[in-house]
């Protein structure tokens, strides 16, 4: 699923608070965002057509919920980035994370944990909360 920058803004607001009306989503937009109500409604209509958002009525008001998880949307965006911009190469990403982003101690520990879990198939599933 490919989302535009504007659609990402709507989805991020919807993942934070759902179900939500268009007006409630507008309130969550960054202060520098001066979208009109109709713009938000247009974005929501596009997201519905992409099967990213559902709409149901509460009286005369439309209420929206995400149909795709934030993790799934991020995975899709990263996959697209890897394929298009990086031609599938991991090295530029690793370089960015280590040299330019300067991973925090917590982020480094999490990365090590993920890499170690890859060496132990099936074990990560046992440790995950249900």
C-alpha cells in the first residue's frame, strides 16, 4: 500500500485515536497544517478506496477506523523504499543507522536483540506476549 505524505498524516492521527470523526482528526494535525475540513474528507475518501480506512455512520456523522496497522503500513513503505531507492541493498540503511542517525543505547540493544532472535528460529514466538 502506497500512501502520500498527506495520507500518512491522516493515518498517524487515526492510529493515535480511533474511532474518530474528520473533525477530531483535524484537531490532531500539526499546528502548521491548515487543511480545510473538505481536504481531510477527501484524504479519508482516498484512504477508504485504498482499503486503509473504514467508515461508518454515527447518526449523521461519519466515523473512521484504520483497517491497516501502523506496523503493516510501515513495512510496506520500507519495502518500497528498499526496492526503489536502494535496489534492495541493506548497507546504506545500516550505514545511516550507525553513522548518521546515531542509535541510542536502547535502540542498539533492541537491534542486537532482533538480530540474535534471527539466529534462534521459533524462540521469538515463545517470548512474545499473547
